């Protein structure tokens, strides 16, 4: 493959990723898809509708990703989620911080982008603060703290930490076969649970669950199959085009916010090029804005008072620090990571839910004290 062909392919990858992210933003705006909202609905109203949306999306993502593994199109170990090192403490601490922060900030990273598209100025502030905190945790002061503390506590499984690789090693079958079996069992099980109740079969639930799950799978195909080069013509090494991690990527919305701010601030620096992370961040905002304008739900929204401002600022910092420490957010770990059946992703997602639960309990306690 010639260099001009590589550039053309990279452009195709970026455009497809951008349109996939637009679809994500449009669906999330239309259906109010939100992990924090799902946890809040259960705690406050006993309503599991949005959690069924989420479970359905995870089920579709697991089925789709592991079907591609079975076909030989992608390998879990070539993502950031399924390497041999299980950073369990980073996942626990980072996930809890992220979950707590997303409640204070009125939504996770993806919800922040969706709300920006819907006219929320306070979510725009969250976007900027989250990006700065994430960048500091990638390369700055909190990054040094992360590397020298929680990231040191880990264990090595010797092979990929995704369940198919572990299962294949124990049983003695090929990884693609293990991926097919486990994908059908776990992904199919989540779909069955989601559809078991009438609220799981409503139009909005199906649109959110099936639509967003399919977008996650599409992103894995775009980055991990279409954008994969077995041998780059310049480096003669394996490459995944237009990625920040140099591995295959799907949707995630913490580090990409930092990369987007970095690209905007240093735009004249020719070394700063568009990546999947940047175009998907922008794509979600635009997709959300299109639906908000089309349905006449676009509304300018500001902070209520100083306390509201402080909560959102603290929440944004916690999400930025926690999301990078846990290597992902509710989408990055809860959908993209879990779809690979990675141990670290399961730990991080559980910690995010735990952090959200703790923050909601904290808010209830504060309201009771004020009353």
C-alpha cells in the first residue's frame, strides 16, 4: 500500500467514525440514554427502563464484538482493555471517582456532550474542566500521582485478560471459538433480560439499546478492521490508523475530550492531527444538536446558583481524573471495554455504578438534612 492510499484510508476511517458518533449523539438525545439517569431512576422511582436500555446496548456490543473475533476480523488483545496486566486498583479507584463525579456534574462524559448539543452552557463548562483534569491525569501532575500509586497495584494473567482468552487457555479451545460461545451466552443473556419486561420492548428502549450497541460494534469494525494495517508502509509495523493509543479504539469520552481541547488550542502545530477520539467527540455534539433543534427541545441552560456551579466543577474534575485512571467512562469501559469481556472493564464499570450510587445517597442525605 502506498502512502497516499494510507492517507485516503485514514480519511475514510475518520469520516465513518464521525458519522457513527453523530448517530450515537442523535440517539442519546432522542431517548435520554444515560447511565447516571438509569441508576437514579432505580433508586428514586424503582424504574428499570433506562437500565434495560443500557443492558441491551451492552448485550448488542458483546455479541457484535465477539462475533467479529470469531470471524477473525478483530482481536481483543489489540485494544487498550484486554492486555495481560489487570490494573484492578486503578479501575476501582478511578471508576468510583468517575461515578461520583458524574452525579455531581449531571451526567457522564457522553451525557455532557449530548447536553452541550442540547444547549447546556453548564455542560460546556463541565466539558472544559473535564478535559483539563483528564489531560493533567494523562500527562500532568495527577498523571504522575496515578502512575506512582494505583497503577503500580496490578497482576499479570500471562495472556489477554479478556474472558475468551482466559477460557481458551483453561479449556484448550481456540480463542475465536471461546469468543463465540461466551459472546452468545453473556450478550444473549443481557438481551433476554432486557426484553423480558414490557418496558424493555418499548420503541425508545429498543432504539437506544439496539442503536447504541450497534454504534459501538461499528466503531470497533471501523478502527480495528477497516483502519488496521498489518504493515504500515513507513514504519513496516502493525498500525491502527487515526488512533491516539496506536491500538484499535471504539467510543469513549474522557481522554478524547482532553485530546479535543489540545487540538483546538494547538491547532497551528502541524503535529496535532485529527484522530478518531477528536472527531467522535465533535460528532456526538453535532448529532445531539441536530435532534434537539429538529424536535424543538434545544434550550439554553445555565447554572442555578453558586452551589450548583461548585457541584458541577467538582464533578468535572472527578470525572476527568477518574476516567483516565480507570481507562474509560460509562461508554469507554461500560460499553466498549465490557464488549471485549475484559476483567478490568468489569471492575471499572462496577466501580462506576458504585460511585454513582454513593453520590446519589449523598445528595439524598443532604436534602434530608436541609429539610
